[in-house]
């Protein structure tokens, strides 16, 4: 299991859609509730911080500043935002972004 945090400067809607399609095509779990921030969850070994960076920088969003972190080990997070039946910022996180034990 590999987890990544992807932070970008503002991408256009088309660039965001293209990145989302890339993730979906590769059957990668993702969370994108906050603007300019993506959480990526995958078992695919081809996904590395450099591979994600290169896909964004070379094909999807050339010229956009970005940073990709690989997260290993214990996952500790906290947040503030909507969390009810209709709209939950945390549903995906609670289900998918748990400690990989």
C-alpha cells in the first residue's frame, strides 16, 4: 500500500479532470475535498512520487507548481469540516486512510 499527498498551485478545471481521469484509469483511490490537495491511495507499485510528479508536470499541468509526498507508516490526521449524512469531508478518509496495520 502506498499513500501520497499531492499539492498543486491552481490547476484549471480541465487539468483537474485530466488528473482525475488518470487516477480512475489506474484504479487508484483518491480524495480531493480541499482545493489544490489530493490524497492518493494505491497498491500499484508503478505509482511513485516521481511518477505522479512527471505525469502532472509533463502531460496534465505543465508549468503548475506542485509537490508530491509519499506517506509511509503510521497515519495521524485531524481536520475540521462538514461531516454529516449529506456531506462528509471525512467519509473517504475514515474508510481508506487508516493505519496500514
